[in-house]
C-alpha cells in the first residue's frame, strides 16, 4: 500500500475550481435573472471536489486512503470557507452595500445561538457533500476511468 501523499496541491486545485464555479454560477444566474440558493454553492463544492479528486486519481492511479480522504475533506471545507469569505469581502467592497446589509439585520436581531446554529448546520451540509464527493462519487469516477482504461 502506498504511503500518504501530501494533499495540498489538490486542495489548492479545489479552491481555484470552487472560486471559478461560484463566480460562473453567479454570472449565469444574474444574466438569467434567477435568484441563487444554497444548492448552487453545494453544486460548486461537489464539482470542485470531483475536479480535485480526478487529478488525484490521474496522479496516483488509486483512490485516496481514509487518512487522505479525511484531510481532503477537512482542508477543502476550510478552503471553501476562505473562498466564500473572500467573495463576500470583494462583493461588499465593490458594491458599497455594507451599510445596507447591516441595516437589514441590525445588532440584536439574531442571538448568537441562532447564528452559530445556522453556521453549524451549513458547515455540516458542506462537510457531508465533500465527504460524499471524495468518497462515493470519486469511487464511481475511479471505476469508470478504470473501465475506460484511463487509469
């Protein structure tokens, strides 16, 4: 069995693809006049995880072992949070909508428990989506690539 590989380059790939997918989805939805929802961010997460996982498969000709999968999942979750915060900061700086955003939800509107509960729920959903992507979906991708002789 091969020893653990460093997953840093796959997490960077994940972050870049996640950023590009989120921007592309936002542009398309804006042009179509459609409101986005949390499903779009989950779709971007899954797409980015499959892109990173595909590169892992091509580089190593095997699925990630449990330790690598765990690190890919957690580090990708962290990368997704960083990408989301950077996109939010860029939007607020470019649009100048910081005051309007804060006036929609003045201090005291939500308790810390509600905010933390929502963040925990969304984080758990994103973790599950990434774990599913690096597990079940990547296994299916590996089987398909093996059948086609790509690996």
